[in-house]
C-alpha cells in the first residue's frame, strides 16, 4: 500500500470519461484496455485498476457461495447494465 498520498486533478467528458495522468498510469501499470473497478465510498469514488498484479494478489478471494450466480453470469449482467447506462 502506498503511504504518501498524492492528488491529481482530472476532468470528466460528457460521456463521463476521464484521462488518468501518465505518471499515475505508469505507477499503477495501467495500459490501453486496462479495466478498473469503481466503488462508491463515503469519501467519494474509488477507482481500482484491474491489472495482472492486482489479480494475482486477489486470487481466490471471490469464491462463490452455494446458489450464487457464476462470475460469467454476473459479468454478463454487469455488461448489460453498462450498455443500458450508455444509451
């Protein structure tokens, strides 16, 4: 975990897109096509890049409970909701 907090200012486009500054992309190994999770917190929006390194650290964390949807089903639901929001 990084101990020194740094702030960067970004601007949202009409589509809700932002550009992450290059120094931040390098530090977090964000490349073209990198996905991120977005979490709503009491402090605001938490954006976490999903990189090979973060996947390795979290391996096995998302185990399903009996009766829960599979990851593929949850992902399909997520993509459908994402498309609905874009329309």
